[in-house]
């Protein structure tokens, strides 16, 4: 089954907001974005917009600075594996 529906500006806004709320560890706001997309019958488009946003971000991370940022992040994750945060926080969320 193919769909003729396309990602629109509202889907891109929701995707950016969802990722931002995730990075801020604001699950209530992230849930509100998903609810808005669901109520608008745009959940699939939200998912596609998030994947597109991540693909764009990954492209931008291919620079020397981006590689250093990713490498630093991976080292933080590896260190967290050795010494987990007592409150269960993931270092990927700041």
C-alpha cells in the first residue's frame, strides 16, 4: 500500500519539537506532541519527519567537529556503562 500523503510544515514542526522535548527530558511535552499528531491523523508523517530530521543531523555531524562531538558522546556512554548513574539517568540526555 502506498500513501500519497506528504510531510508538511506542521509535521516538521512537531518533529523538531518532539526531539527538543526529548533532549530536555520533558516527557509530558513530548507526549503532547505525539497526541497532537495522533489527533490530526499525522502520526506516520511525524515519524517520517523525525527520521528525516535525524538523517539531516547525521549528515551535518560528518564534519571534523561533528565527529569529535560523536566520539565524546560515545566515550560518555561507555563510561556510564562502567559506572551507571545512581538515579538511572542516561548521559545521552545531558
